C-alpha cells in the first residue's frame, strides 16, 4: 500500500510538471503571436 501511494504521488508530480510545461508553452505562443504576454 505504501509503495502504491508513493507512485500516485510521483504521478501527480509528473502531471503538475506537464501542466506547467503546457502553461509555459502557451505563454510562449502568446508572446510569439501577440508580441506581448497576455495574463
């Protein structure tokens, strides 16, 4: 059970990193498209 919980925590961390990466990419795309950051 402990190992499974740890794996879930790792998965959650990976998902958070992935979502942040998408967010960063989206901001980057907005900069490229508009020439400025849109919050």
